[in-house]
C-alpha cells in the first residue's frame, strides 16, 4: 500500500481552495488503495480533512513515505523539504508552484489554465511529460462534478458575490458597499465563506431594497445563479464547471495577469482588474457587473466543454505511478 503525505494549509492567505482540492485528491488516492495523510501549519486543517490524519508540519512524524505532495502558499524552506524527502526516501510532487524546478520535484502539477504562455513554455521545456497543466487537470471535488450543470434557462435572476473561504482582504464587505447604488433587474446574494471572521462583517446587520440575502456559502448558489462575482481562486473554476459566468476580481498583480489569460481562453470569465482599483470608484465596479449581466446567456454557453471533471483522477493516477 503506497503511503502518501499531502502538505497544505487552510484559512487566511491560503483560502479554502488548496485544502479543498487536496482533500479531493486524498479521497481519490485512498479509493485507489493508498494510505494518505496530511501535514500542515494550520491546525484547522485537521478537522477539514478528517478522517484523514494530519500531522504538524513543524514536527512531522510520518515514516516509510512513498510520495510527498506539496500544495501551500506558505513560505517553504526548500532545503528542509529536500532533506525531509531524502530522509523518507520518497518522491515529491509540487502543485501550483511555477518557480519549481526538476531538482525540487518529480512531478509539477498546475491544476489550472491561467498561467502566462512564457511560464507554461518554460515549464514544459524543463519538465517535459512530468508537467501536468491545463483544463484537463483542474482539480474539482466529486461533490461538484457528480451532476450535470443546470440548464441556464432554469437559473434564478440572481447575482452571487463571494470572496473565498477565508476572505483575508475583506473583499466581500467591499463588494457589498460598492453595489449600494447598483440598479439591475436581479437579486443580489452575498455569500460568507466558512473561514471568514464573521463578526467583522457589517453587512450581516444591513439590508437595502435589492439586497435581501446574506448567507453562508454553498455550491448550490454557484450552480443555480445567473452570474458569480468572486475573487480569484478555486471558486471561479467551480462556477465554470456549472457553466455560470464569472466576474473575477484580482487581489494582486499576479492574479490580475492570470485572470486576463483565463479570460482569453474562456468567454465566461470577465476579468475586471485588481480589487484595489475600485476603492474610490465603485461606479466602475457596478458598470462591469451591468456589462456581464447583459451578455451572461451568451457567455454561459461558451463555458461548456472546458472542464470534464476528471482532473483529480488524472493527477492521482500520475502520483501513483511514482510509487
């Protein structure tokens, strides 16, 4: 039985996406007969990935390891992980790490379709067939992909706003504030992620004429709505699986570039720039929503056939071939 350890984190700067896709990967690996555990610096991960065991990344104790999988935004001591892998006698897989080199991992997985062409070409040159990139490797959990997308004609006339599992920048509150004067023929729904510091949100105490709903995030919202406004991350790929058009706000310069590349590949993505650009110009944010709302039906149709829901299975198979 191959033993596989997955290094990832949850909450704050990490959001929920890394942990969500890694848990999905663990479930597929376990179904194929692997013994899977997690290693993390964030204690909250233990409850999220249960019943898989989770050890402290600062005091790891996981012997006779076959593969170490690393998917985290935490600053890593590369030398330490190289020594750790050497001590365990295991192979290494990196996920979502464009700075990786063949001497730091055996496989590099980019479970996404938004890196710039020059980065993709460099990594393809360096890793060859050991670089897994693109729409066919997007990691979506089974509870997202176990059903067909709802017909767009059956959608609610609704716009969903969300900002990831932990919303470290307070983007959801900003989106609520910016849409105060938005006039549109749709219900607005603001979704609070599972790891958001709920008490800091003023919006939960507020109401206004066309904003009747503030609710905990569920994927049913993504599947049944007409348009999603979200920050850059896992949520946008899940919305695209449901063939729901997305307005995507970047939180930094890198995400801004990545969103633009994704928009070029998929007309259902509306890249509207860095969230910091709208702080004093909410009318521009509202204008972007109105444009996307006008073209939502056409762009939803163009989202089809990008994702087949088998990315996790393909990555699991590649990892098991290392064992």
